[in-house]
C-alpha cells in the first residue's frame, strides 16, 4: 500500500465534487485494451486488487484511485525480421531490389500484422487526494506519465479545480546543500547515508554516495568545488525514510518503525487492514509533506 515515489500537486481551489460523482466519472473512463493497430492505451482502474468494481476508495476525507497505461510489447528486432522477409519476397517477384518507399510500406504492413498478436504490459499508478489539504499525490517517478495522468483527470472529472505542481520558496537543491555543509537537517528531519552531488559547471560531473557517512570532509570539499546536492536521503521523525530530489520529488519512501501499528490495529479482516494501512499512510505522509514544505520556506506563490 505505501506509496514509494511521490509527486505533489495542489488544487487551486477546494474540491467540490462528491466522492460518488468522482468515482462514477473514473468508471466511465476505464482503461480498455489497445485498439487493433494501436500500441498503447490509458485509463482508470480500481485501486484495490480485491475489488474490481469500485474506482474510488474513500476514508476520512482521503481518496484513493488508480491510473493505468497498457502498452503492447513488440520488439524492434521482430519487426525488422518480418520486414526483411517481406522485402526478399517482393524483390524476387519484381526482379529488382526493394526501394526506400517500398521498405517503409513493408514495415507498416509488418506492424499491422504483428500488433494484434503482441503481448500487452500494464503499469498502474496509485493516486491519493487529501480533500482538506487540496493535495494530490501520485505514486510515480515518471513525470511524463504524471502529465498524462493529470491531463486525463481534468478531462474525466467535470468541475475539478485546476492543478499545479507544488513549488517551494527555497530550492530543494540549495537547501539540501546547506544542510550538508552545516551537517544539520531542519527540525524533525535527520540526514541519512545516500547522496548525489552534481557540478554546476558545464562538465556536469556527478558524485554518488550510497550507505556512506555524509559528515566527512570530502563532502564539504565537493561542495566548495561547486557541486550541489540533487538527491539526499532523509528520515522524518524516525518514522519515514525517503530520498529528496532537487525537483521536489520523494523517492524510495518507506515506513521505518510504524508498520507494526497497522497489523496491531487492523485484525484479520482484509478490508479493515487495507483501510488501516491507507489511513496510517495518508496521515504520516500528509504530515511529512507539510513539514518538508515548511523546511523549504513554504510554497512559492503562484501568479493568477
């Protein structure tokens, strides 16, 4: 259940759409298999594996839903081989080599024949809305997929307020670099042992540390030499660990010492466990992102 890679958006106004209307709107845009000659499709899917009918899970003013892309897997080598075979046959029939235009047409014919038989791979992104905070969180590190998801959400749900990526007043990269040089993280956070430093010069040289003590002299020397932090491992209140990026993304998010609270409170019922896990996750991550935005100087005001 825990989201692992987080992208944050803020609704510009309060969400006035009811949970029932929101779920119905997503259900109307459910994903379907790619069309006969298409390579990809996208749409909404139920967020729970054990419930294939409900497109929205709602609890305590927190909403969970899911977006999926389905892509047909057709290796380029297979297409090339099928095209070559067609080209050889055509060359024998016409008595001279196949031209460039004919080769393009043969490749298109090969694609039309192979695509309907290709296997499809589905990838799912879970999404969480905190109604009170006007917050949308996506569990993905892929910004292209995030853009597609947000665009489809605006088309699917009528009356949904506009969304914008959260941007902080102080840059995450500059702030992480300062925390490193002072060896002091903001209140509530501690520095872990993962780091990426990138040079600000044209060379763009990169240094990465994994499970390494970041309080050493070598780190400060890299910073003095013009490198800035682009990723830094942090822990929040000894409860959630993550890697912060200079684009205000959270990667490798995970609970540190709180998973036992779920099983202790939920009992044996699968639905109760799912809801307890979801409520715990949203409570922890909602408080974490609030503290992290504060540590970075608050949200940057947006024009308009």
